[in-house]
C-alpha cells in the first residue's frame, strides 16, 4: 500500500516571495519503497491525471500494472489493476482528451492494447500477434483504430488495430513502381477534425536526392489519394505536417535541407489544391530576423561574422536544427507556424565481451555511444501571409528540464484571441508565459522564479522532475527525490507530484 502525504495549503510548503508569479497549491509524496516502480503521469486537463506503475515483483508468469486516477486536487479517486504476461513491456502510449492507450508487447510479437477512459478508468483490452518480423513504432489513434508506423524487411506499411474489437489490418505503403525497400515513412499525422490520416513517405532517388510523397487515408486506413510533394523541388524535406483548408486545399509546412541529411536548415511553407502545388516558399533559419536571439550576444556576434565571411565568398552559412512543428494555426489574414528546436544527445557506455579461442578465454572492455534523449533548446513562432510570405518571426529560449526519448512538444497554447496568441511552457525549472500579437509584437513576457519542489527544512539530495502545463493556468511537476530533513534527520525516497498555479 502506498503511503501518501498530502499538503493542502501553501502555508505548510516553502515560503514564496509576494512578488512571485507562482504558488504551490498541493503536493503528494509516494513512498518509492512500496514495491512499485516505473511511475508515469498522463495529464487529462480538468479531468485530473492518471498515474501508472509496475509491480517490481513477478507472480508466476504475470506482472501487475497499477493505474490510479487523481482529480485536480491531487486526491486519489480510483484504482485499477491489470495482470499481463511477465515478458510484456510498454512499447508505445497515446493520450487524447478522453483516453489513455498503451501498447504492451513481447519480443515474439504478441501484444495487448490496453485503453482506459480518463473519466472512470473503464478498461478495454484487445490482444493479438504482429506479423512475423514486423517492427512497429509511433502509435496514433483515430476513432476506434490504433495506427502504427511499421516495416518488414525494410518495406514500410501501416498497421491498424481496432482497440475495441481487436480487428487487425496491414496497410501496404506503395509509391508507383519504386522498390519498397527504397521508401520509408518519415511521419504520419492524424487529422481528427476531418477523419484523415496523412502518411509522409521518403523515396530515395539517388545518393543526394529524395522525394516526399503524401499519401492520404480515411479513418479506416483505406487509401484516398497520393502525390509527390517535391516533384519539382530541389530541396530535401525533413519534417512536414498538414492543415486542411477545405476539401481539396491544404497547407503543408515543416523544415528542409539543401543537402541529404536529417538536420534541417530552414522552414518551408506550401499550399496545394487538388494535389498540385500553388506555391512553396523556403526560408533559411539564418534568414529569420530573430532566430539567433535566444543565444548570448557574443555567440550571436560570432555567428554573424561567420555568416558575413561566407557571403563574401559567395557561399551560405548553414545552421542545422531539428524542429518539432505544431499544427499550423489558421488566421483571417494568414497562418502561424510554431516549432520547437531540439537535438539528440548521447552518453558513453562501457560493456565487456568474453570469448574463448583455442581454450584461451579473453575478456574485452569496449565503449559505445548510447542515445540519451532529446534536448530542447528554443522555439520559433512565425506568421505567413496567404501566399506563403514570411511576415515576421519571434524566437525564444525553451530549455527542457528533462530529455524525452521521443519527439514531443513542450509548449501549450493557453489562449488564442482575435489579435494575439498566448503560449505557456516550462524552461530551466521556470514557468514562462508569452503573449504575442499577430503583428509580431510581444505584449507580455512573464517568467516565474525557479520552481521549488521540497518542503521547508528539507534538503534534497537528488531530484529528477518533469514540469508540464496541465490546464488553464496550472502546471504539474513530478519526479523522484531523495530527501533528508534537517530537523528530524529522517531520510526518504519519494515520487512527488506538485500542483502549481501560475499567476499572470
């Protein structure tokens, strides 16, 4: 049984300056010695949140998983436990406003999709077996179907499972007469408003060129149409997402590179009608007026001097980033683009191998680079007119407190009015609120003091925390802490959850 300590008033927590923009409303602590681990939080706005955890002990051939529903006051309101084969591991998760979907699978391809309603933890579970040698990733949900990007022997396809009935379908991804082994799915996007699925496929043309095909499917995975987005385009598209304007007209935007690489050099903006391009515009990151503004002044000056030297030689300075683009925001007189810049990080890991040759045993120690998550650094907000011309751009720092192992988005759109947009996010353990009007002027730029996560008279030995926007002007912070109290000398290892109100 978990021991939970609830702090209901700010008076029992750490004192906050009167000028501070944040207040710590509630906090709970969960003893990490309770036999459960692998805690994860899934927020559902005003519906509260669900915390999942895994029993560290295996009973027979089963592992117990616990799902607990909390309300916005951090009160536990419901618990549900499920038993799964001990060889199962959580592979993918997907949440929307109503449900949490989790894919569990083992190495042999056996899987279970477990779905919980956020309102009452009603459970739906379907089981199945993946096609042999199938590799899947990136789960997304549209209606009653879970869709996965997948491949078998380097040939791509979508795999769909009805999460209510268990009905399964393999959807081949083919592009004309191109060898399936020369194409790959770079992304797929679900548009709930129009019940569409977009699959973005890279087709390798030669060592320095690839084309991007857009394949449109309906909500059951049946192909509607397909076309080559880059048929007459020299640049290589890296990231792409769509916005539907009407039945036959779409906006596509994302990032590109002039070289055959996975790092982007700038933004592109495109409009199509009946699968034909009306216009496509490209903007180098260094051509954006404020793209380097998040850097220290000396660093900016150094880059500008390097750029000038390149230009004198007739060359262009490249500045590579990977961008996680939000869905385009449509305005009366144009569109807003919001993208979050990140890069992959790696750590060195030492391992040993032992081999025996002619009776002689040899142990060798080697070092390898291991992926250690994505570090997010800054974001860019820009406005395009109806013809794809960039009118203005605004760049700001957004340094994530933790490094996710999948591409995600940290910034939330708190409010979109007739003339401005309000963004909220956490950066370096501070909460940031920015209001920017549609002319590019910053109306409000507020940041809190550094977020604290410990009790008064507590000394935190070690802490790992996530900070996410929750709902309205509330944030949720959670993670592991090792704490020693100065007064009673008591030590504790806890999983903490804080509800934080941000006044702005």
